[in-house]
């Protein structure tokens, strides 16, 4: 296969599965990140947001993503409130990430066929739909784009002649800075780069301990960027973790057992992503695990087995040279990407959601590469050797086709806000947030009959929920039933005097009466 044909194949998968149709909408977190984000609507606001929490005005999330916010501001300048343009930007970024994954797999010295299989299976993986087809997934795309560039530039510097490579190291550090400014999880890059140094640098068994220690000096630019980023983030946010983290304040044992259960769900999503849902679903599925369960024990068993495999490969690689080393080095780098980018969202520290498919976007790069390496090793045992290529091609094609098919289904849900909530409602039939959010979508569309039907379901589940009553009040305004709406929002304002929705709605009711 020629390079041009390979490039065309990868782009075809990305565009056929993810290119947004006319009528693509904002959904879920897109509301906070884009639709109601006032910083996007002026140059002055976009500049101020460079030193503000993300989204501006919501410091409780403990997010600092100025590059992501700036990308939304550029989209707003080009597309205004038309969601399709934002979706198209996400798809273009995803295509760039897929091509960098192909290049990175080659830099890890995978065989050409294995490198292309890695990029193809990555492009088709259904777990990526939240990152690609939700506009709010932009941070995942930008962060992995620049993180992959940082890894590639570091490897270029590592392989430069003695005394060279300084420019590539500086460029790698700059790419790392951009990755961190897109999403905070890129702060793990120094550790990932350290493993790349161990995998492809002057290992003690080959270059001597002194040469190996000298090679670690290449990490200084990366460490300097990390220190600067953490200082900037601390100055802007003044806090480390989100205000409402699922495991905030939990006992160590509770955190540990929940981590095991979360890892099992993460691994299932990477291996067999048949059921894909909003993080509401995973919150209900996993919950807070306070004592050992089958899922938590199995999750820890699998996690420790994978860590043991990575450690065994690392020790073997550092002690030996010769046959088998390139495959070991590639596996070591893939493990570093998998576990490195999984670490910040594994609940070792507090994060805002228990499980989210978008959180697996960067770790999936390492996972897919490991799966391809394992498959290549397994096929090497096929006898006679002749059918190996046909078996490999058939297996990769079948997996890519199945992944692309499932991705297309899920992508369509993310681009249709009502369809997204309708998909989760049967699985969370007792959660009033689902029909309430669905009602909000119908309200935005002006479909008052469907909005009222959805609110009736929400009210039957939890009639006094603040968010349900708020949507009911908005519905009554649209129906012209202003007295009922005023009573609802007056009660909500008394319950929460600082609530912006209640205050704004009461002001709107007064304005409508004065017309």
C-alpha cells in the first residue's frame, strides 16, 4: 500500500463516520462550554479568558483550558451560533490526531503494517465519539494532538547526532505546553517522556550508566514546562480539585475499591464498546464502592496484571539488547501512554466524573498499539507463515469495520441533543435529570408538547427537584402562563437566593408583562 492510499483510507474513515450533517446541534456540556460562554463573543472576552477558569465564571470545576476556550472563540468568529462549524473543527482535529498516531507508531518502530493498523483501529474506535462528536470534547483532541507532537519531537531529538537535537527538544517542550493548556491531564507528559528515554535512549546495558544518566538531561525542558504550567494553573484557579468530585473526602479503602471498579469499566469500553452512554449512566453503573466487590477485585487484578507485564518488559529491555528489543521498546512506550494518561482520571486524585468515555481518548492510543503488538506476536506463531498476511488483513479490516459502524451510530446521537438523552432514558428510568434535560432540549427547539411530556416524567420521579422546577417554569413562560411561571421562580429564588436562572426568569416575566 502506498503512503497516499494509506492516508486516503484513514481520512475516509474519519470523514465518513464523523463529518457533521446539516442540522448538527450542541449537546450536553456544549451548553456551558460554548452556548452560554460569553467570553467567546468578543475579542476582549476571549483575551480575559486566557487567565480565567474554564468555562469562565465556573471556578468550581477546577479546570484551566485557555487554548480550548480560544479555539471556541475562533469558531465563534467563523460560525457564530451554528453548531455544525464547531463539529467540523473537531473532525479536522481528529483527522490530524489520527495521522500523528500513524507517525508515532512508526517512530516507535512498529512494522509499517502494524503502525497502519494502529492508526486505522484508533480512527475507528467507538469510545472516541464523545471526544469527537461532542463539541465539548475539543480539549481531548487538542491535548492529544500536541502531546503526540511532543512525543514525536522528543524522539527526533533523541535520535539526532551527538550535540544536536536542541531545537527539537525546545519544540517538544512548546508542544507539551500547548497540550497542558488544552487539558490538564497532559501534565503527565514528563513521565511518559521518561519511559521513551528508557525505551530508546542509552540504556545501562548498552551505553553505560553514565551515558544513560546524561541522556536524562533531555527531560529538563519538559520538567521546566510542567513547573511553569502548574504555577500558572495555581495562580489562576487557586485550588487543585473540583468542588463536587464523586470521591471527595472518601476513605482510602473506598477510593481504592472504586478505582478497581472504574478500571474494569474502562477496560470493557476499550475492548468491547457495545454500550456507550453519558457519564450519568456510568455513575449509576459503578457508584461509590465502599467494600470489595467482584467488579472491583477483578478490576484491580487486571490492572496489576497489566502493570506487571509492563514492568517485566521494561526490566527485560533494560537488561538485554538484540533480537526482540524494538518490539519491547514499542510496548513499553504504549504502556506509558496507556497508564500515564489514565492516571489523572483514575481517581488517584479527585476528578469531576466517575467514568467518562472522553477520558479514555488519550489512553486508547496506548491500548490500541498494545493490542496490535499482541496480535502481531500471536500471528507470528501461525504455521505455515503464508496465510499470516491474509489473516492479519482480514482481522484488522473486520475490527475497523465493526468499530466504524458502531461509531457512526454513536456519532449521530452526540450530534442530536434529543436523541442523546432518549438513548440513555431507558437505562436510567429512575433518574429525573434525564427527562428534565430532554425537556430542556425540546424547549430550545420550541417543541412545547414534547417538553411538557418529558417534564411530566421528571416530575413523577422527583417533583421538587430544583432543576425540574426550573425547566417547568421556563415551559410555563413559553406557554404564556406567566402567573404560574412567576410562582415557580419566586419559590426557587427564595430557596436559592443567588440562582441566576431564577433571577433572570423573574426579570423576563416582568418584561413580558410590560409589553
